[in-house]
C-alpha cells in the first residue's frame, strides 16, 4: 500500500480569532485514516494515508466583515444542492458574519459577462426554505469556460471565497481555478463540494443526493414489480443512471428486494446460450411467472456495440440505449420461441435526481455546507469536503477523481448476489 | 333532453331478510338525478333521467350460506383494484356470511382450463392488507375469451355472483356474460366495477384510481419543472396517458400549477407559424427562461400523421410517439434558430398507474366494493356501480361507455386555461 | 321540503366586457340543484332549491386597472389555505389584470392599526410556490375585531374586493362586513372561501383540506395498528379532531380499514355493562389479540361529564380530554380484571392540519380561488364559493352554517359500520 | 488508549464447504479498526482495537440440511425489524438451504409454554413483503423470562441457531443465553441484531431504524414550524423520544433546519433568569415572531424534579412529562408577562417508530440480516452484528452497551449549535 499526499494548501497563516460561540474547535493535526479494514496487519493502515479532519478552527484567516463569498453550481442536477447552498449561506452569515454572499447563475457561465446573467444576492431570507425543493436555485450548466475569465470575474467582484458545487469536471475546473489563483498570488479560497448522482467519486464514502436517488429508484422498482406480477409472464425492466458505474443499480437493488437481475457496467454479460441472460429469464419465468430486471445505462456496451452491426441498418441511434435494446431483444427472443411475455419498460431518467433531498441527504448536505465554510474561513484552499469512514475530512482537489466502480469482489456486490439470487455471471 | 333507460335487471324477487346489522336500508325507489345543472328550467332535470341508488336492501335474493362468489380483474392495472377486491371479500364474508369466494387469475383467461390457471381462495386473511399494494393480487390480462366458456366455468364451479373489475371492454364482456346467463336462465348475478386510468367513462363522476394517477403525474411535473429551471433555456416535457381523452393531463395540470402548456387529444394544435406552439414556447422562454409542457399521448395525431411522411423514411415507428416526436421537433426548431435549449423529457408510462391507491381512492374503492356486494346479494345483475353527482348508484351495463372527453367549452378546460395561461388555440 | 333563498347580492349591474380570453362564460341563470336524491318524486327536487353556478361572467363590474383586492385568513390552520391565496392572486393578476393585491397579516387583526401589522404586497412572484407549504403565508388569528374598524380600513386602503378565508365565525364576520358595507353604500365586494378542518359546513360537499386531513389521520391509524399488533393484547387508541361532528373520524376509518371501533360525538356510548365498549373490546381482543380504536375529540361527552365527578377530585382538567380519559379508563378496567393490555395512545393534534394540501385538495383550492375571483370581479358580494353535488356554486353568506353532522342513518355511517364491523350502539 | 477484547466465540471448527455461489469470502483475520480519527499519532489507532469483519466464510460449521433456526424480536418497536427478519429468512433459505425456520411470537415469552403462544413457520413466501410494513410480524414483548427455560425450549425444538433482535436488555439476555448454552455444552449459536430507536448503542455507527425515526421527527418539526408561523407569537413545541440521550433530537434538528432550540438530556438547562430558556424565547419572538423548540423526553430532569415539588401537590405524575411541563411553564411565564403567545404542542410518541423503514434503513436491515446469517452458519456465537466506521463487523455480546450519549464537545452537537443558532448553554 502506497502513502497518498493529502496535504491541504493554505493561503496563509490563520491569525484572527474565530467568532464562533463554541469550544469545539478542531486542530489541523487531527486526521482520519483512509483505510480502516485489513487482514491482520492493522498497523499498516496508518501508513496508507490520513486525511485532515474537517471542522471549525480556533483561528481564521479571512476577516468576515470584509469578505465576500460566491457560490456556483455546475453540471447535472442532484438532490441536495439547495441544502448545500443554504448551509453555506447560513454558516457564512449567521456564524461568521460574512454578509456579502452572491450566487452565480447557470454554472461558471454566470461569471462571463457575455452570457448576460447577473449575480444574485444570497441572504438567509432568500435561502431559508430552498432545501425543501429539488434542483438548484442558482440553476446550472455544463462547463467549458476559460478559467482565466472566471478568475478575472472573481477579482472584479471582490470575491475572496468561492464555493464550487459540481461533478468531476467541476472539481477539475476548481483545481485549475486554484492553480490560476495561486499563479496570480491572489488571496482567494476555492472550496469544492463534490456532486455526482452516480456516486462514483473515489475516496469518499458516498456523494450527496445518492441516498435520495436510490430511494426514488427503489420506488420505481416497486412499480415495475407490480406491473410484472400484474400480467401473464410479466417482465418489469427498469433502466437507471450509471454510465460507467453501477452504484445506483446496486443501491436500488439492496433497497428494494424485488429485483431478480441487476446488470451493471462493471459486469459484462451475454444474452444468448446456456448461462446467458435469456436462459436465466426463462428459468425465472417458469418458476415464478414474472421477473424484474434492473439495468444501469452503461451496462452491456459490448453487446450494444455488436448489436449495432446486427440491428442497426437503418441507422437508428436509439439502439445505443441499453434499456430499449433489452426491451426489444427480450420481446424478439420470446416471440421467436412463441412464448407470450409482457415487458413493462420504465425509464425514469431525471425523475430520480430532480426530487428534494431526503432526510439522510439533508443532514449530509447541511454538514458539507457547514464544513466547507469552516475550511474557507480558515484560509484553506484547493480542497473539497467529504465523508470518509463516516468522518468529515478535507481532500485536496488534486486527488478528486470519479473512477469509483462497483467491486465485483467486494461486500456490496456479494449482497446484491445474495439479494437477487442471480448467477455470478451471465454466460 | 332525452330520458335514458336506467332500469336495473333482477334475477328474481328478493325475499330473504338481510343479515345486516343496520337500519340504514335503501329502497329501490330511491333515485339520483343524472343531470343537476341547468339554465333556469330546473324542473326539466328530473325528466332527463335518474339512477337507482346503491346501498343495502332490506330483502336479499341469494342465501349467503349456499352462495359462491367469484372476482375477476381484467385489462390494464390501475390504483385501487386491490382495495375493491378487499372490500368485496370483506363485505361478502363478514357482513353477509358468504364464505365461499374465489379469485380468478389473469382476467377471464383464468376461467378457461386451457390456460392452466387455478382459482384461488379469497378469505379475509388473504385480503387483509392487499389494499396497501398497487396492481392486482389476481393479476390481469386483456380479453378475447369466448363468453360461453366463461359461463360454463361459472356453472361448473357453482358460482352465483361474479364481480368484474375492468375497463370498457370488460364491461362489454360482462354485459355479454349477463346476456348469455339470461339466455340460459341461470341465477347468476354479474356486477361490474368499472376501471379506467384515463377517466373516460361516461355518466360517472370519476373512475377509481384517477385521483392517484394525477397525484403521481403531478409529482413528475414537479420534477420536470425543477429540471427546466435548472438549465439554461430549460424545457420540461412530460408525456402522460390519455389515448383519446385528456383527463389525466387536465387533472395533473390543475393539481400542479407549474405547467405552461397542456396538450390534449381533444384540442388539435399547430407547431409552426404565428400562434403555433413553437412561437408560444419562444415567447415563454424569452420572458421566463424555462417552460413546462404536458402532453397526453393521444394529442397531436394530425401532426404526427403528417410528420410521419416527413420524418419517417426509415420506417421508425417511434415517431408515432408524440412525446419523442415533440422532443425532437422542439430541439430541431431551436437548433435551426441557433438557440440553445435544454429539453428534459419524462415518460413516466406505467409509473402513474402501478402505485397503491391514495386516500381519496382508498375510500372510493372501499365504497364501490361494498355497494357491489349489496347489489349482487339483492339479486340485481347486469349492472355496474359508480358515483354520479357525488352519490353512489347502479347503472345498467348496457349503458357503460368510455366516450367521455374533455369539454373544451366546460369548466375544467376553462380552469386549465386560467392555470397555465396558455392561448385558447395553438395556430 | 321547503325552498331556500339562495339569491346572491350584487353591487350593481356588470357592464364592462370581461378581459378573459375564453368563450366559456357562465350565465347567472345557470343553477345547480341543492338536492339530487329522492324516493321517486324526482320532480320535487327542483323545488327544494337551486344554487347559482360559479364561473366567469361575460360582463364584469369592477375595472381591474383601478381595483385593489385584499386577502385575509382567519381561524385555525387547514391544508390548502396557501393554494387558495395563490389561485386568487394568479387569477386577479394574470387573468383580469388586477395588479394591486394586498395580504392581511394575522387575520382581521391585520386591519386594525393598533396591532402593528403591515399589509403585505401579494404578486405572482410572491405566491408562486406557496401552495407547496402547509399553513398560511399570511398567518392567522381568531376573531373578535370590531367590524366597523375593518370597513374603515378597507376604505382607507382603497380596497374594493375582500377575500375572506376562514371558518364559521369568519363567514359570520364576513356577513357582518357585507351588511356594514351595504349600510354605508360602499362598492366593496366581500367573498368568502369557507374553511373548516372538521368538514362540518352545511350545504357544500366537503371543505377544502379535509381530504388531506384524513390522509394524515389514516397514516396515524396505520401506526396505531402496527403498535397494537406489536405487543401482547395491544390496543391502539387514536384521538382526532372533531368537537361536534365525527367527519374526520368517519373519513379516516373509511380510508384506513384497520379501525375496529369508531367513536364520534353523534353517537353516545356506554363503557360498562353488556353491549358497552369495554365488553366489545374484550371480545375483539379474545378473537384477534389486538384492536384499534379511533375517537373524535367531541365523543363521549356524557361519560366525561359523569367521569369528572367520579375521577376528578383533584380538579385535574385533563379528564375532559376524551383520549386520555379513555386510555386511563381502559387500562383501569383491564387492570381490575388482572388482564395485561398494552394501550398505545396517539394524539396527532395539529399534525393532520399543518401539512401541505394533497392532490385532491390542491385541485379543489385552485378552483375555489379561481371561482372567488370571478365572483368578485362580476360585482357579486355577500357570498361564499363551494362545491355542491360536484358542481361549483355561489352560496349567500347568510346561509353559511357549520351544523353539519354525521347522519347515523346515512350512507357514510353505514359504510363505517360495514368497515369496522362494530355494533350499531355501545350499550 | 486501552485495547479492547473483541474476540468472537466459536462453537467449533468450521469444516464444511460453504454452499454459497460466490468467491467473495471473508477471512476471520480481516479486521476493522475501532477508532480511525486521532491527533497525529495515527499508528496508535491500530492498538485501540479492531473488530472481526462480517461476511460469508469459505467454511461453515452447521450442516444446513439438518439445521433449524429461530428468530425472536423483543422490546419496543423500531422501523426495520421486519426487514431484518426477512433478510435472515431469505439468507438462510435461499443461500444456505436451511429450510426449517421458526418465528417466536411476543418476544422471549414465545418460548415459554405457559404463555400459550405457538412458534410460527417462516418461509420465503411468508416474509416476502413484510419489510414494507412497520412493526414486527412476530410481535414483541419486554423481557424477564428465565433464561434456563428459553434454553430448554431451544433444545426441545431442535433449534441450533437463534437470532435475537432487540435492545440493550435483549442483548444482555442473549449474552446470558450464550453463557447458559456454553455451560450446558450445547451447539447452539446465538446472534444478536441490536435495536434501539434511541440510537444509544456504543461502538456501532448507528442503530437500524434511527434514520427513519428522524425522518418522521423532521416531518413533525415541519408541522410545528407551520403552526408556529401561523399564529401571533406562535411557539411550536415538539417532544421526541430519548430518555437518556438526545440522538433523535440532534438528528431531527440537523435534518430539519427549522428548529431554534434543541434540548437534550445531556445538556442541563435553566428556564428563568438571564441566559435562561425563557429569555432566549423572548428574544427570538421579538425578532422573528415565532419559534420552534424540540425537546427530548429525558431533557430537563433537574427542573422537573424541582418543578414536581412546586406544582405536584395532587400527585399528578403527568408533570414528569417534560413536554407538558414546558408547555405549561411557557404559557404561565408569558401569561404573567401579559404577552400573548400561542403554544402548539406536538407529542408524536410512537408515530416515529411504527412506520416502515425508509431506504437507508432498508438497506441497512438487509445487510444486518445477511451478515447475521453468515455469522451463525460459520459457527460463531455470542456476538452481534453492526456497522463500525461504515464497515460491517462482529462484536462480542459481552461488549454490547447502550451508554452512548451526545458528546457536547463533538462534531454533531457543534453542528446543532450552528444549525439552530442557540446559545451554548441556557443559564
């Protein structure tokens, strides 16, 4: 196991006394282990790496009375964004006394004058109830803006703390912003709050909004189960998000025990032949008369690639959609076998990400916002806040990466196999 | 206004004393007016027609101790089916003492031995909690069975009361069953409980499950609204059920005031040109930066027919889907105008019909089941139970018809126009 | 049957053309029958009375460009108040072009300068999302203000349309306001939107918020059922609102079929002796090991009065609470019989009224607000809007009365008896 | 820091090959660190203690074909019990092939013949949908049974695996069972799944059902907030569970940012005087006109003890209820100050524990049941399964203890102070 560099950059020494009415200050020396599970050599774990603990510091760097903060939300929507925004505003305003807070509309676009968006003032009154809604009150957009113009805008607007809520690309952009700010020797803190509905961020326990997303996905699986049982040889087929990782599919399967087959990008599968998905479906239908299949959108790309050549003479790009593809393939398979099946297809798409955050995510988002504020005020920069082994920590933006995949040899997938009763492989 | 014949057939004179512990018996003479609203000549209303009031009769026809009831559910699923089944079983068993009750699996198929389904025993224990689930515990299927075989099966199984829960086709089949039973001089009562997620049954106030369906549709509209506001020039587009009528779209619009354009089969519309949908969208986007469009699946058939010729050289049947068609057409329109829009498309499909019944529908389904039992025990047949002007009544199966449409000159549509602020016509 | 006087007062002839973009205008001559159910003499029904149909009129009385409207909410909270407020504001602003709309804080108090509340401006932006919250954005209070000062305030503020959302007392106050306005020959329209969580308004089908209240009550009954089944000889006891009428208890019982005994103010009951509630509970526990009792807060006043003398030597006013009284009485009864029971008591109190409106109520509130606006603009006054036999109508404020009770010889109570299986009387 | 003894007892060497179709076996050598956060001396952490990792073992001890398992649920209800039961049954039956599984009714009572309860057969069909309901399908009761009789019953019924779902007392009883079984040299595995709605178990991250409980508590806080804002000087006061610890109050406060004052058993508080609760309420009401107070049932015992002497001459035990006490005390305080306040009191009691498990708890309960089965089959005993630092582990029953309290110097309480803005101390 190799040690990681989890050093958090600072803008300078924090010398001002914290205005917080608390005695629960956290020292920079307090750390959380990156890995906590091992085979006997537990003392090795302390060498793998440890992350700086998040929390209020006794000394702060910025003078709240002369500070100005900006909040921007980028990328696709996710439950809980408004909760993070609210917690940042409330923490800045009520706890530290930072009264100047602006929201940037439509992602980093909002910093570029050419787009014509105005900054909006964020106050406790404005954000009081926003956590009860889905989406982002600031709206969002996908990236591509020139980082230098964004830094110009920060300077022009007198912003010295920037909170970036966004996905993998946004964390990379935030890192570039941090680098450009460093290059210009500016005293502007950049703090990221990572967001990914796919829950594929490495290092952290889970991304905010994920629990809500699987709650909604689990509801939809219940509907598919009802439909499958409601018709002769009913097959409920649900497609959920997850281009490169099957986390949502895995979580929803464990949350709703009615799934019989869970298909994820990490697990290649075959349709035809002994051990293929079709024969597993046949077996299931023969014994139970109905079945429920959950497929992540990134699953089965090998088959789709092959399938394209096979089915796509007319150039129909829809075939790249694994949900529609499976629906058609299953219907065709049973049609050739002269067996009646009733495939009920569900594509909830944005439904699972545009709802308000549930309880667990509300708590999580509130914490992320609070810890992001503490980090910025203390003069830290180039970092993101997250939860690791159930403790809140700082992680350098340079370490942010979305490569998390479902470990086919890990606990979670073992529980999926147990829950669905599906074969270890299809084919 | 022409008088209707709302006479309810009976199998014979009801002579047995009711075992019900109540003094709230209803007389066959009690009637409910079909029409209650008029322009001044209110006394004309009594001549339009009146329907027999539902309820327990003081004398019953069947001896509960020697009776056997069967329940069958046909057609597509709908919230509340299990609630109706439960209320029938509870009413038969606990109130009247009919202990022999069977459920027919997979619709009228379940009566035909060739399909290999067995009848299932329904008791209070079996049905106690089923109303908390969506779907039908008996499963369902779509029709086509020979009515004579079904009557044979009723006779073979000693059934003297058949409760049919189903849609327009099922009510017609139930009517044929009643006719065949009459032809054979059998003492078997046939009682229908009409079911249609589209709420397009004539005469009755609303069909069960409709309130739940629009509750779910309204939730999805909220998601589309969130997505529309979350992206630059966001357009939330939702397709809901309603092949021939726009009732679900109308109900969901009134339940969720975030819809800007409601498109229903009853209202032809144009896309292009002044006054067309596109220019209305442009205007909306210019003033508010986002918009929400709700389309019933049967809307815009004129355009789709034309569109087919235009876009469908490759024979892609997906173009017949008004939701996908509109999504593509809007994107193409704005692409040609070099204007960025973000269309977020929602096709909830079965989601709105496979959920458990909400409170209003639970109460309604409980009542329908209770009244169906009273009707059957009293020897009435060839009827359905429903609510008219907020009172429960008997309606002859011969009068069942699904032709209800949204009246473009009526109250409901006027309220849609008020709620959305949309033009009276597009084009 | 005696004819009622349902004449609606007007401020003067409506001469201005309506600005509404619709052709769905309603004539003052259009009426809805008050009674629609009878024993054979259906033509008598037209003589009982008919109510003016609500809806947009072709001619209006007030010039929107010079009009100013005020909205006030009084009495206890109820789901849907914000939905009514929103619909009134949207209708006035967007449909008719009335741009000056004010909200009165904390009920009629808000008109009296001494209380120090300011009027708040209501615009589409302010009310856009308020229907998604429970309560009243205007807050509320209970009455007692001098009507003359309120009229003075209307005059001083230039208000010519007053919308009063409130209960029985508020409708009476609104009627007094109408009379005082008439006495002073002022051209101010007073329109009431009746609100009562107890659903005890006469004439109208149901009050807004009632459906939501019984939805919440039904949820709580489920919890009580779970607790009753979870312990040896478990008794779930729930107290719900209903001082004089049992409508909430009846609705909740029908919505949630798990109640075994429903106790309402309309039905006196005995605890002791053969046929008393205690022996019914014993019987139920012996056969099923658990039971669920739902009691309206106004039930059992006879017993409580007697019980006071018996148990209340220490002057404990808590004994006037039928829920606590029953809990103690049941525990004492079984304690004396040396039988272990586990009483789980639920007093949801405000829980069932402070939630957001559900779908059915959202639609209902939207309609009530829209129809109230049409009525006011057309120069009608001294009226309330409501639904009768499923049609929206105008009712003179003079006819408003909260005397509605559960008819022990009617359909609803018969269905409660069927659903619970409880005896017709206790004792 | 002292090392703990986390050794897990075994019944004997596991020699049989596991029938699981997986290659994801866990070794007994795999451990999870007890503490993962420290001030710089991270290598010390490995010496504090490490817990055996839960999961399927490659070798099992019991032959599934001759095994018989029993499941018992004890103590108060909690969301998710049925989910645990379901996962145990499904795991035993489908994964390992243990076909004989019995449920014990009404807690350990169910083992004692004198109580007259029968064991019930648990099969996949029986438990298929039970996780969708609150409560326990086995019912529950509170303890006191003679452990020797329970072991006799296990022997008499041929049970070799006992799964105990229950609270602190139940874990102690399970430990006594393990000791008695050891004393008798019996080969019976005892596995605990700890349950406590108060979330006050030491070592583990959180108890199952806790997330659901705070979700419901958060809903009720929203209602109290609505009521507080709806009346002049409205005060919403909510009492939630938590006799010795404030975990529910803390979780609900963080989940619902509308609370202004959170009172927990860990924090003594004063009512009167400068810095007391009353003056904090006065200040809040003056600035915002409404306030929300959340009190755990065990808070303020010092005051109640004093209050008793003052108010309780008649011996009314109700005064020991901190909710009622606070309601009365606040009303009296403001009454003396001649200030109108409207206190709206909520006592949700069992409401927050009798609901079905939410998504997060469903996943958690499914995992606990699966890991409990793996532990029992591998011949481990005298242990409980739980989550520590987000990993599932085995903990000796001897270490089970409910002494967890809210750390007033920890992260969570700091976030409560930040969220509510309340003073660090009252008085």
